[in-house]
C-alpha cells in the first residue's frame, strides 16, 4: 500500500518504488566528499548532476556529522547552506531537504523554500525543532543516534529510541504522514551494532512509518572490505539491495546513477 509524501508542490509516492535521496555536503570535512562543493556554483553543478542522474530528493547539509567531526555554530552552518539553497531552488525542480539538527538553520532553509527536514538527532538535540517542523507542515526524517554506543539489546533499543522521537513529533503536532524514520547506520553504533541493525531492518516496520536508509560509503563498508571511501561502491550497492528486501522506502546515496540501477533491479524483484 502506497502513501504520498507531500514536499511542497512535489508529491512523492512511497511504496511503489524505492525513492532515492542524493546527498550534497556543503562542508570542508565530511567523510566522503568534504570540501568538494563549498562554492555555490560547484554545489549547483552537483545538484544538477544529482537531479539528472535520477534522484528524487536532494539532502543539503552544512555540518559534517561523521564521528569526531568538530561541531560548528548555527551562523557558520547558515553561511554555508543558505547561498547554495537560494541558487539551487531557482534551477532544480526536485524537493530539497535540509540536513540539520538546529532549529534556526532549519527555519531559514524552510523560509527559502526547502521542503523537508532531516534531523540526525531525531528532534532530541534542539527543543524547538519539533514545533518548528510542525509549523511548516513539512516531512521530517527522525534518525536514531546516541552519544555512546552502549546497548543491552541494540534492536529493541533503537526501536524504543525512535518511538521517543516519534512521540515528540506527534505531541508537537507533526502529522503522522510527515514522519520518516532512519535507523542511523554509523551513528552511535559499533560495527557489530550496525550489522545487527541491518540484519533486522524489517523489525522497524512495526513502527508503521516509512524507513530511510543511509549506508552510502560508510565505515561499516570500509571496515568489512578494508577500502577507502572512494572504493565503497559495491559495498554500498549490497547494503542498498539488502535494505530494499527488508522494506526500506528511501535510500540516501552519493552515487546516484549506479545506485539508481541497483534500486531499479532490486525493486523489480522485490516490489514487482
């Protein structure tokens, strides 16, 4: 059964096929492409590239969320992302998502026309984020995260933590059909935790919300294959295909053309 994700004037159907979110990092220090798209013109070119290769959404982030990254101020984050958003939104006709956990950054991005919020702390880092997202009536992705990778039962605790974020969203007035969940592969988890969550992705379906999976080029793949970020294409493809068999609805990726082919082939088998 499909549902519609309302991103402003864009209506994305969930369930019929796996949607592809392309990532655009306006950062000097992201783990994979840090420094590549800091200039608005280069970011615009990359956005065109992402759209032309078949992405359904573009996720724009101004602060690296890799483990060990140095936090930045909201002012610095805005300085990075707002000029890029202003440039892209005039030329790219697919929905834009802002990848931030700061309400002030999210609000300015939404005022510029961004149609979705992707919060790597699941509304828990900024007390104003839930109310803000409810006010703008946009979809929000609630990602699982923890300060320390300590669990007694990682699957049940990930589900429990996500339920807390969901409750925060609903209590703030965010519509249920605007909620997406993300298990947070690579965030607050060891390699073993990440593999366990991947293996049991289908258990997240008990929460009854669309699932976004972000595994592209991550350390999970690098540690298993002993490869740098530039050589993790096949490993990413394996995680994407497996995720789709477990019921994932959206995949967040760097390599759009290649992962679109993986998605199309896997969808043909799984979704028929």
